[in-house]
C-alpha cells in the first residue's frame, strides 16, 4: 500500500494490489520479503538488517520489477528507494532497464524529530494534524529514516507500529522525580497509552522539565527499569546538555554516577546542543557498554551547535535564528562525517518545522550511505519531491516535444538540482562578492512556472521564498555599498565646506537608501505576484529586519 500511495500521489495512477503470485502476462512490481523470492537466499545483503535488493526479473514472461527486503523494514526501505529510482509524472511510470541495486544501511539509527511547537510560523505543514505528520513520515522513509520522536506521539503511534518503525518518547527529568512518589503500578502505566515505545529519552538540559541530575539520578534505579519493562525492548537514553542558560554542566556528577554504577537500564548517551565538551571527549568518558547517538542542531544557522561558517552579517541580521529557511545540505554532510565515528546514528534536533527540510534529508541519506555525494542527494530529493510536478521545461532547454518522457524528466531533475545547489551557494561567501543570489532566484521562479505555480508544491514555494529574500538582502547590500562609497568620495572631495554643510550633504546621500531600495509594501506585493501564498508565516517579520 505504501508503494501504491506514493506512485498514485505522483502520477494519478492507482496500481492494483494483488496478494500472491503475480499475473504472468501483465507487467508487475513484485514486493516482498526474501522468502517470497526464489534464488536470492544466498545473496550477501541478507546478512544485514533493513537491507534490500531491486532488480528486473529477465526470466519472467512479462516485465517484472522485484523489490526484496532482508526483513520487513528492508522491504519498506526498498520501496522507498524504488520511489527515488522511478521516473514518475502524470500518467507515467518508468524505470531504467538495467536497474540492479543491493543496499544496506550504514548506521543503525536514522531517526528524525517531529516538533509541533515550532519556533516560527510554519504554515507549509500543520504539525498538529495527523495526516500531515504521517506524510512527513512517509517522505522520510523514502530516504531510509527508521525512527521518529514526535511532540505528540498519539498522532502517529499506531502508524509507526503498523510500519514497524521506532517510536521515541521524551521523559522529563521532573517526570522521574514525580514518578518516584508514585506506586509501582502507576510507574508501569505511565506510557500505557502508546502501542509501542521503543526509545525513551531524558534530555538533561535545553528542554522543559530539565533539572540538576543530583535531584533525580537517585531515583533512576527504581523508575527507569519499570518504565522499560512495561514497554518490551524499550531503551533509555540520557543527554548531558547544560543547564542554567546553557552555561552550567554537571558532567563530573553524571559520569561519576555512570562509571561507578554502570546501570544496565541505560542504553546510551545523547550528544546534543549545549553539551559542554566535544563528542570525542564524551565518548572517551563513557564506558564501552553504552552507545552514543548524535542530536545535531540542523535548524539554527547561528548561535547554535553548528553555526553556518563565515555567514555574512547581513544574512544574520535578516534571517532570524528561529525563522530561517535553512538549506545547507553539503554542510550537513560535512558535519555528519566529522562526528559519525563515535555514534550509532543520529536523531537531529528540529525546532523550526519544515524550514530545514533539505537538512533533514541530508542526515537521513548520510545515515543510510555515509559516503553519499551531495549531487546524488540533491538528485534524489529533486526526483522524489519536485520533478513529477513539471508540466514544461524552462526556456532555453531543448523543446519538450523533441524529448522522450524520461529525457524530459531528467532535464527537469538537473534543473532543480542546480536550483538547490544555488541556495546553499548563496550563504557560502560574503555578500559583497556573491554572484549567485539572482541566479538562484531566476531558477526558482522558473521552477514555479514549470509546475504551474508555486502553490502546487510547498517545497517549491518555500525555496522560492528563500531565493527571493536572499536576493533582496543582496540588492540592499549592493545599494548600501554604492551609497557608502559615494559618501566617502564626497567627504574626500570637500575642502572649504563647514561641518554642518558636509553632514547635511552626507545625510542627503544616505537618504537614497530609502528612495532607491524597494519598500516593504512593494516587496510583499511582488511576493503575491510570484504566486506565493503566505505559507511562510514569518515573512512579515523577516522583511521588517
């Protein structure tokens, strides 16, 4: 059903689901566990969990595309990979004739966070709506995500259980203190409302309900085992993030407790924002019996765990920390590779809704394939979420009438990939020398036009917002630099004027910024003209900066 739904969403075609042997004379996509296929039992991929194989069965009487998993999750992720491989558009499905893929995940843990109380006005998705949240889960599955930590687990608990994916639940420090005051039966029933809790995380800092560890660690021996026992196989994690305005750590107490007691109910440590020491130092202090997972900040471009390097001050002044449309996938891959060695995987920190969408997929893709290249990631993202909506190609590209459907889609894919790469390029150099903002804007205006309007695809709309704001910031920087140069030239040329006259002339020159630069009213009107619908709810705040 997952494959059927994903294909239907992109093509309008609803493939028939047949349980049992496929019709020998009809083209088919055969999906199943390894035991459902002949002659694949000895394949190397079967030795690994969550692995899959995709191939065309040449021995069949009609076209037969097979997707086989080493286990149920392998089947699911194989279907997700197939979505990235298929050529899909309205009324059309195709695949490369030589497709033959065997793949297995690099990291054990590839999870994502779903925060409903986002720090911006994200209207691209309703994080309190179960259908929207399920759609987000589906999108992440396509790139191999195998777990989710939602603010509201009740929205997707059943859905994750049916898919066989991990549910992460938060347990506040204060919850542990409160539970210790209760009877054992009450402790065991604390998570009873959920079908399957696989991971329980207590964030020691940077989270509501966080308190000094000495106030609740004495109760861990009683509370945590009962919670994990009540949810078969559940694992408890703890993060040693700083408290008191992110400034005070309690590492000495925490690691003395862990190294002295070596509690068997602790599964691993979480390395997240506002952890005082580096990930290598934490790993060195942690006994070998425990694992680590990374909790990287992928949503804040500044004042963050991993700020954008040498980010231009003008961008930092306009794009607010909690409201930025933040698309730096290559930077994310660099961070992943620099920190992966000490972990079993990651669950990125996300507090800005979809604004960091591309960053999420970078972490999931890298978790599956640690060597993934940025170009491959962007091609997969474009193909999975944008290209199927193309109705025409941008001007300057070969006429669509001269191209096959597959060639048409490949041209569209290349164009979207270039547009995505330009968005990251915008933030990589000083604005005064930047030459990509206008090109990026042109690309996203064209992409929106090619799909019949930005409102047809929320990702296109979001990236068009970003491209237009980036370009606007660059235009103002250019105007301010030209006027600044004019002021300096004026001062250098005056000889006998008195100070008051010079100041008046300089102020007159500076006033040109207001007269020559587009007003906020006209800028917002231009956004309307571009077909932007207002789903970027923070645009008024951003333009006021």
